[in-house]
């Protein structure tokens, strides 16, 4: 492709999105650029503080548990208080708790504060996802979620390299640096990001004599959405093995930590390089097939690890499941928005976020138990089975997903309510469509 073609493709990838989205995107990038705790917590506890690996694992588990606990609470806050207040509270709390964690010495205090950090750092995710759904046109959501995911990985890649040099100088400087960057993220939200919570849906509901509140019990009774949450958990459980099962397996095969670092770096490089062009390629294609194919690529990408015997082959298997990650993330996020009523997006996003937090908690236990009892080969075989099961689940779910004429009142409610959110979108005409389009074609009925 020529330089002019690349420029045109870049413009098309970022054009048409509202200004509010780009400020939200900037806050996400700033937040991830300051990432330190999640990356270097284990090294900090074992090398700097001299604690055992078991204790470091316990602290990591508590950090993950905090994320599980906060997901649902943050979802409720997102709907009740609003997206913007929830983000400000979460980011301010994260900055304060991360700074405090850097000064903790006693093991109980470190574990307790790490739990709080996990709660606070995860609390902004439902609000961010709900706000993006509010302010971005339905036909642009796949692209918007993809760009946000790209910002997360770009920030992580840069922060990991920079934080490594900071850690050699002072771990405390790393904690304080993350606290400062998180405060910067909150400042961007405070100054530039307006509230986007839809109000029209709630007003219409009250006028009809109903309740304007979606409760957590409502989410739990939503069988189709909870199926998506379950499938999301399975997919996340597979992807987590790249950071919990893979290093253990490579270590058992005699590879060094630098070998693992070299191999897994392929994941970040590919996401940064391919996320945007791949999204341009997939955004007008059948999401049913994309979810099925990405599930199979994830499962069998890890399954191929059983045959890896060199760093190059390990890197090749990482390429396979990274492509799955690039495809699955924006498509699945768009599906979650479609199944979420506008007035309950926070709770729905909180439940969806919890599936990933729960996977981060379960994955280390799963990989450790399987490797210790049966060997790494069985772990990779289990990943292939899980990927196949997820693909089958997506096929069944999407096959029965109705269009707007088949029970799409939620979609109509969501889009009409979101039309007043300041993003300048028009209400849809209700023309209907089949289950194969999830708001990625401008010419069809947008999802909600």
C-alpha cells in the first residue's frame, strides 16, 4: 500500500468519532501509560521485599479478588451516580491506594492495600464501557472499542518498558508515578469528559408507570446476556494462560524468564501493529463467524503450544492466539452493548467486567493444578477443548439472536435514549435485520 493509501486508511480509522470519545480514549491511554503495580508487583514483593513466591501469589490473588468484588458495585454506581462520577471516584481512589501501597511494609498491610487497589483500579471499567456505548454511534462501536483496546495495549507496552527502568532505580518511584498518572487520567475526565448517562429511557419508563431502574437481579435473569458472560469467562480463561500457564510451562522446559519475555512481547507488538487494520477488515463482516473463528483460534493457538520446543515456535503460537484476541475483543464488546438496555448499561457492563476479573482469579489456580497433576500438555489440550466449546456456544447464541422485529424493544429503547446523550446521533428507523449484523453496517438498524 502506498503512503497516500496508508494515510487514507488512518483517517478512515479515526474519523467520525465524537470529541468526547477521544478525550475518553486519552484518559485510557494515560491510565495505561502509568501501569506499574500489575506488571511488577510479584518482582517487587520477591526481589525488593524478600517475600516468598507463595505470598506474592496470594497478593496477586487478592488484587484480582478486589476486581471481582468491585465490578458489580461499580456497575450499580455507573447507573445510579453516572458514568463520570464513577470514573472520578475510581481513579482518585486508585491513585491514593497505589501511593499508599508503595509505603506499606507489613505483609498483612500490603495484602490488604493490594485488595483495595484491585477494587479501585477495576471500578472504572464498567463506566468507561458504558460511556463509550452512550456517545458513539452504533455503526461505529466496533471501531471505537477496537481503538480503546489498542490504547490499552499501547499504553501497557510503553509502560512495561519504562517501568522496568524505573524499577531498577526505585520501586517506590514506580508506585508514585502510577499514582500521578492515574490522577492525570482523572483530571482529563474532570475537565473534558461530560456525563453521558441516557435519561430519555428512564423518563419514558416512568411515564408508562414502570420502574426506571434495572436491578442486578434483572441482569442475572437475562439468560441470553448471562450466556455471553459465561462465554466471555471461558475466553478470558484461555487468554489468561498466556500470562500464568505459559511462563510456568516454558520454565519447566528449561527456558529463562528473558526467553518468555521475548516470546510474549510478540503479543503486544502484534496488537499495536494490527488492531486497527484488522478492525477495518472485520467491521463489516458477519460477527457470528468472527466470534466462532476467534474462539477456535484462541483454543487451538494455545493447544499448539503443546508442540513448541523453541522460543520461535512459542512465538508462533502466540501469534495465533493474539489474532484471536484482536478479533474477539471489539466484536464481543459490541455484542454486550447490543444486549444491554441503555438505562442498565452500568450493571450489564459490570457483570461483563466481572467475567474477566473472575477469569484472572481462576486461571492461576487452574493452570497450577493441571500442570502439577497432569503436565503442561494437558493444560494446552484443555485450552483447545474450551475454545471449541466457546465456539459452539457462540454459534448457538448468535443463531437464536433475534433481529429488531423479533423482540428488539431493548434495542429501540437504547438507541432512542442514547440519541439525547450529546453524541449527535439520530434515532433509528426500526427497519429490522437478521442476527448476523451487530451494529457494524451503517445501512442497517443500529444495535443498542
